[in-house]
């Protein structure tokens, strides 16, 4: 009887241990199931947090664009005021540079008018020296023919110099009267029909500078 009681007690103890093991296993499974949703919720909350941060950043940018009138459809437009200031500054600089150039040109032109004849006058000085020597010679010499030859040489030298500067004598005698070249100071009757309307005498020689009349020739015209 005693042995039977011990067996029954051992069997009961074994069943109790199995029941306890089963209970602990169920508790562990339940704990794992409870932990998994927590982890999932943590992942979901982190994703939502990142999305919320991005949305809040976009909203802030859009608010800034709305506050800034230079933004259009979320894109910032160029600053037209800065461009206007830069272009206006460039325009004013160009005006100032042109005004300086104009003033400098006027000043250089005035200086050229004042000093442009320097070379011409310098080259005329030897001719003046020749005239001085000729006058001294005429006062002391008794041979007028030699003095006359000297004056002719001076005259030819002077005419050659004028031709080098583009100045030439206007041929007048026996030329048809032309108001562009001649100035009639008198008319004189002529017997020959061929001399009517032509220059028969030159009172004052005329000159041209290249193709421009430097001085009209004063002439007498036949009629």
C-alpha cells in the first residue's frame, strides 16, 4: 500500500512539472507576441517621424516662398531690383566715359588748331631768311640784275614749298570765266570773238588747296 502511494505521488509530481513547463512556455510565447507589436509600432513611429519632418520642412519652405514675393510656384525668381541697380550703374558709367571722351576730343581739336600750323610756319622761316638776305643785297649792290635773279630764286623756292603742302596756283589767263574759281573785278571790251567770256588779265593770283579753293583769283573778263 505504501509503494502504491509513492508511485501515485511521483506521477502527480511529474504531471505538475509538465503543467508548469507548459504554462511557462505559454507565458514566453505570450511575451514574444507582446514584444513584436511594440517593435513594429516603434518602426512605424520612426518612419512617420521622418515623413513628418520632411513635410514640415517643405511647408516651411513654401511659407518662406509665400512671404517672399520673388518666389513663384515654389521657385525663387531672380532679384530684378539688383539687376536694375547693376544695369543702371553700367549705364551711368558709359555716359561718364563718353562725356570724358567728348571733352578730351574737343580739347585735342582745339590744341590741334592752335599748334597744327607749327610745322608749316617752321618751314617758312628759311624763306624769310632768304628775303632778309635779298633786301640787304639790294641795299648794297649796284648790279640789279643779279639781285633780281636772287629774288626770283626765293620766289620759286617758296612756290615749290607751297606745292609740297598741296597748294597750287589757279591758272587764269585765257581760261573761260568760272565763278567757282574766279572773281570778276572788271570787264573789258575785246575785238576778238574768241576772247569774249574769257579771262584776259589777272589782278590777284588765286590758289587751291588740293581740290578746294583757298583763294579766288581776281580777274578781268573780256566782253
